[in-house]
C-alpha cells in the first residue's frame, strides 16, 4: 500500500474531527452519546468483518461484549487485580472461550452457525443472571471502580470519550490494515469459494478461527471500557436487543465496507435518541421493543432501496460520478 | 521452479478409488505423469475426470489407492497442504474470488509464499509491507504471462469468460507450482482464444512446468498432448499417445456408444 492508501484522507479528517469534538463542545449529553457510538461501533465493525466479509454468520458478539464487561468488572470490583488488568484478563478470557467454542462451531455454515451462536448468547445471558455470587445476578454488578492506569484515574466523560474512540479508531485501523493484507485476502477468498481458497494453500478452518477470535476479543475490549464508563453492568444489556441493534447497524451502514457498520452505529444511536426525544409524549414507555419497531421499518426500507447499506450507496455514487465526470473529462 | 526429485515421474497414481454412495466415481485408476510433459485426461461426461483432480488436490480423500507426488504419498492430505507441496490447479467453473480484484485474485495464489501473520498485517509492520509489495510485483508478472496485466485492477465480474479462465491460470501460476492441473481450460472458449491458450501452455512447458489437463475439446487435446488417459465410468479404459487413442475401439465406443 502506498502512504495515501495506508492513511486515506477521509479517515484522517474523521479522526481529527473526533479528537476536536470535546474541545469545541461542553455538552455532556453529546459526549455521552458519542461514547456509546464508539463502543457499539467498534463491536459492529468487527462483527461486520466476520459476518459480511468472512461470511461467518455469528450472533455471539453481544456475548463477547458482555463477557468483556463482566470479566473486567468482576476483576476490578472484587479487587482481584487493578482495573486495567481486568481489561486484559477479560480479553484473554474471551480469546480462550471463543477459541474453544469456535473450534467445533465453525464447522457449521450459514444458518446453522447463526443458530448455534444464538444459543450461546442465550446461555451466557442466563448464566450471568443465575451466577449471583459471582456476577451479582439479575441486579447486575454494582460499585465497579473507575478505570485507572499508572496512577491516572479515568473519571470524567471526556476521559472515557478518548479511551472509547481510541479503541474504536484503533480497531478500524487494525482491521483496515488486516483486510488489505495476505490475511484479509485469504478471508475474502474463502468466503467466495472455500474449495478454491484451500487449493491456493489457505488453511481455511484456521483462518476462520483466527477472524472469529480476533473480532470476539475486539468486542470484549469494547465491553470492558463500557463497564468502566457506566460503572455498572446487567445481564439484559448483552442479550437479544443489543444483537438486533448491532445487526441493524451493519445492514444500514453496509457490512461489505469496513466503515459501514460505524456509520450504522452513528445513524442508529442518533435515531434512537431522536425517537426518544420527540415521541416521549406519544409513547410514555420507551422500551427496546418500541425502538425495534422503528429499526425494523428502517431495515426494510434500506434493504429495498440500498441493498449495500449507506456505505454501498456512497461507493455507488462515487462510481456513477466517476463515470459521468470521467467521460466528460475525456470528451 | 523446483526440479522434481527421483525418476522423471512426477505424479504416480495407483489403485485410486472414490465412491459416492453407490456411484463409483473412480475405480482403481492408475497411471503416471512424466515431469516436464503434457498429459491429458479425456472421457465422456461423468467419467470421473474432475473427481480425479479433486482427489489429487485434496478436496476429496480417496477411499483407496496411492497418489505419489515427487515420490511422496499425498493421498488424503488436506488441500492446503497439497497446494503447499507444489500442485496448482484451475477449476472448470473458474471459482474466482468475486469480492477481490483481478490482481488480488492472483495475489491469493502467493499465499503459501508469504509469511505475514495476523499481527504483522494488522499493525502494518514494514516487513509485511515489503513482502506485500514484492508479491504484488510478482503477481503482476504472472498476469502479464497470461496477457492480462492491463486488467489488474478490474473486478472479476467485468471480465469475459475466456479472460476469467486465464485469471484462474495466473492465480495457479502465482503458487509457483511444479505440477499444474487444468480442469477444462478450453471449455467455452472461441477458436482464437484456444490458440492463445495453446501458446500459453507451451510457454509454461518451456518454463519447466508439468501440465495435467482434463478436457472435452478433442482437437485441442489431440494437438497438444503427448500422452492421453481415457476414463469411462470411473475406470481407465485406454492410455497412450494421441494417434493410438484416436484408433482405439474402446474409446470410440465410450464416446459414440455401442453399434447395433
């Protein structure tokens, strides 16, 4: 990759805007929403790579996110290790678990893999609620201390804003490099044709496992930051509603591109905020189910009019304009 | 390209058997491929030709038999290990990677010659970038070999069938194989494209490659092959130089049916 390809201009501008935002605004509401976008976005981007680019339709991402949150939270709250060690221990735990679960499950394809990983999501949600002495049960884990590292304690929203966006942009950068390398080509190759990919010398089962574990660990890291930001976790946060939300982000943003799911995270998170703000008089009890109605309609509309999601639509616009202006330029 | 070891037989198949339930796709097939030569396998539809390629390349494990490549038994080895030993192949229906560009398809062929792991790639380490650049150049050379370097950055879907077949060959060449197995390379090609293919195959032969071709196009097979193996209903019914095969009673029967 050339330098221009390694650091595309739109990305640099985006990163600059992200860094500049807390310097120009003092709205803690805005900062708070942006933290959620960063964390959900990081999970959705990894899930998009796994589901859409590697073609492995796994529904376990809310689980990895939740286990990362719980592992870090438990380690920090029970004083097993400093909070920042909890983040690393959570990642290691999720890596180990996703390895031992992925090794047998990744033999399944398509709908069957989705089914099996969905079962995992339900099982973990129940376990988190039932293992009261360890997880705090239905009430959740309370009194999680703030994240601290090398004598610095992350206390304000602004601190977490930078941690969350650092993680999100780091995830994007890592996956961008990865997808433009030997590794990424191998992943796209086996999603197109496993037979051809293995005949080119790609160890397909191993690469499936690699990308499964990698995106699980990325979700786990986001979950750990999430728990330190909220200082609280609950089993229901990591269940079916979050799964629907992540899938909606991927579909609306467009999972065939790396930035699509992050775009989706922006749209969905702000849409939910808008729904809650403008419809709270009409619908006094705004629950995840009410959100789901709006997201459902949005998914249908997007699938009909922009099958590639917003990102697919953007790149199509680019192609069309290049064709139009390219021809005009030559004439 | 690596010189084959031992005698000049690069591939030796003996007693190769593959059943799919009651269907005897391959029934004790035995023959050898001479290094640096072109050997073709012909036979009516459903004779087991593609199954044989799939068994050699490790897509299927044979139910019985031995397949020796450069003297070592590779029967039952998984496909990616067979590929790493130096057997490249193409596919009857191309099986190109639609989400990758033409050049990237060929670069997938470089996979076994590259080292970069997940972290080197993700953190974009200089060693990884150097390797990627070098392989990109080599892949361009492989594309130039088949005459498609001008279309390196096109999508696969933009290419006509004849050029897709050539991308399949370039992708296999990028593996720097010792033996190249081509599954119906001339299928669906126009006459001038077949001529181009023949010239390409002779160039590959001059470069030291051994070619194993499965084909339907008789004039093509007869003109290019030194040795032909004929398969019918999973069993070998004849073997020899083109002149002999053309006159063989069993072969004529298999292709035209029994006279009544």
